C-alpha cells in the first residue's frame, strides 16, 4: 500500500489497514466500471458517502458507529476493486469468505464488530440499492423503468443528486466524512 503497509490478502490484519490507503483506492475505483456519463467516473469513495447519507435518512437515530459501518460498506474494494453482485456470486463461496475476512479486518481496525448485525447490514444494503438506482438513471443510461425493475422504487424523500467528482475531491470527501464519523464513534464509546 502507499502507506508502506503490507496487507496479507489471505489473512488480513487490522494493524495493516490504513484509512488513507482505503480512501486512495476507493477514490480511484469507478462504479459501473466507468461506463457513466460526465467528465469524471463516479467513484466508490463518493458512492460510499452517499450510501452513508442515505442510511441517515432511513435510520435517523442510528449511532455514529453504524453510520461509520455504512461509510465503510465497500471499503474492501480498495484492494479488490468493484465487482457487480452477479459476478461475485459466480465466483462463489471462496470469494465471499475472502471479502468477509478483509471486511472484518477493516471493521476491527476502526472499532466495529467484524460481522455486522443482520439488521444493520440490511439497512446498508437498502441504502446501497437506493443509491444504485439513482446512479443507474442519472449517470449510467438506464431508464426510470429499468432502474425500478433492477433496484426497486426508491422511497419518497431519498432523492439524491449524483454528481461525479474528480478523484482528489472524492478522496477528500470520503476522508472528511470518515474523520467526523470516527470521532463521533470514539466519543460514543467514551474513548
């Protein structure tokens, strides 16, 4: 990693995870494999910030730790890239186990449980699908009908504007949101 850390992909350690590496990678990983309109790709870093925001809309009383978990929901992609869910499923259990180990190390590094409660994962997944719908119809060329068929109808009040940022701005946006949520999580935990 650019931080100098050596991350063992088969046995990742929380001690080798650095937020600067995550932000660097996620800001450079394009959603939709870069097949989007506009001057800039919509990065996983920016997508993560939007999903965290949507979780706040869906669950306004969530503690900061679950909002932090939402921000980090795709953090493993800083190493493995962004793959569509059907492709992940085709790769099978070994891929899912690999991704889960990396995600667990990232969570532990930042004070989260390695495995999130199902209700938390479910809300994050719901916010992820809402974001994917808006990405699909705003920048990926899908019709509203196609977006609804694939991702469902987004709930009222969840309208967001997808505005792909340059890489450096997406990285800064992600890091600033991380800093705020991590500090709030530490405060909630009395650290």
